C-alpha cells in the first residue's frame, strides 16, 4: 500500500523528512536509475531502508507512456508488489570506487587525445613540420620554444592532465591490487 506521496526537493534533508515516521523494516524504497541514484541510495541506505534499484528503461516498456513522477511512483510500487520490477544490481562501494576511477581515467585519456589533435592542428595551421613523437619532455620543450601562445597554452594543459592521469592510474592500480587481495582472502575464508 502507498504510505506517503508528495514531491520534495532533491536534498538530504528533504529526503530524510519525507521518510520520517515510516518504519524502515516495513518499507522498500524504489529508486530508478538516473543521474542522482547513488546520492539517494547512500542516504536511504544510511537510514536503514531496504532499496530496490529499478531499471528505468525496462520499466518504461512495462507501464503506459504516461510519464509523471506520481504515476511512475505508483507504477513502480505496483510492479514491485507483483514481483515484476526489473531491478539492477548495485555493486559494493569498493567496486563502485574502482568503476568511478576507471571512468575518470578514461575521461582524462580522451582529453589528452583531443589536446594532442588540437596541438597538431595548430602546428599545421602555422605550416610547422613536426616529428611523430612531440609529446615527450623534449617535444614539449620544443613546442614551448615556438612561442605560439595557443600551442604553449595547450602544452601546459596537456602536461597537467598527463600528471593527473598518472596519479589516477596509480590510484586505480592500488584499488585493483586491493580488490585482488580481498578476493584471495575471501576465497581462503570459504575454504575454512
């Protein structure tokens, strides 16, 4: 049955106020996958509620095309009661951290590629010939000696992002090795 229904702003205080008085042992809170799912999930989990993480694309196919928050909430509750709610797996915090780090690393690498392309484009605009490998310390020095403001600026940005990429890669390596160690320990415990 529906316990409570009303709109509230996307804030921790508003969510806590909405859930006040609802016994967490008797309630399953359904969250659709969206940009803010993890924020809401962490708050609701912290408050001790059971959570169902619904696949928004799959639920959209199961319910009518009428899309309002109030209708969606009722439809999600009905699907859950009927055991038809398409749910997504929520990985552990550790796995989420590894995923976030990996996504950030990929994003940085995309930026690096774009900057390298932009630098080569600027060199071509100026009619300057360059070697294949202009992205090492010698190449960066040469690019800066050209004293072309745009290129110098792009090189500085590229150097900074490459430093950050190395930091994030090291962090990812540590997380991966930690995950491997944890897996080994879990396997040993299972054998006991």
